[in-house]
């Protein structure tokens, strides 16, 4: 019906907003209730700090740790380096219009090490540096007027 909130707002956002409001208004009873219900351990230094954002950061970093969420998302979504195809390795090793066959033999030998992703002490260290930056589509060569 019209008056009901979406499920995400009810289950997630309302809780975050109520925590934020309680900390910013320094409502000690409500903060204590939230901290105990979540089972968090907030140090006295953070709870007595003059800046309420320090207290909010201490609660949120234990309740919703972003580092764990980002790491688990990367592990779930980024494909394993062991699943890379030989064609993709060759494309990554070549710059511009060069072909893989035109590379020196020493560089071509790195292809097998690249695909194995070995962590042995004798395995070569391969570093791939990529720099990405936004470019207006009009600045791309195929979109420039002749």
C-alpha cells in the first residue's frame, strides 16, 4: 500500500539512521541499547570523545566493517587468475600493435609462468601495471571529425 516503506529502508536504512541520530544527539540510553543489542565493545575513549563522528565511526567499524565486505566481494566477483586464457595472457603482454610472436624469447617464456601463478621462490615475479583515466568520448580517435 501507499504508506509502507520499501523492505530495504525498513531493514537497513532505518537502523543506520536511528544509530546516526542517537549518536549525533548524544542520546546515551539509546546508544547503549543499540551497542548491547549488537554485541559491540566500544571503548570509553571513543564514547567520551568530543566529536560524535568518532563515536559513530567506532560503532560502525565493528557493526558494518567495510574492509570485510570489500574483500569478500572481490573474492566472489573477480575471476581467479588461474582461469585466464592463453589469448588473454598474450594480449596483456603485448603493447599496442605488437604481436606476441614479435616479443623476445625471454619474454615469451614468461607466458607459462604467468598462467601458472606460482608462488615458488624460483618463479619469476610478474607485475602488471594498468593506469585508467576517464576520457571524453569525443576525444577518442574514431570519434574525431576528419
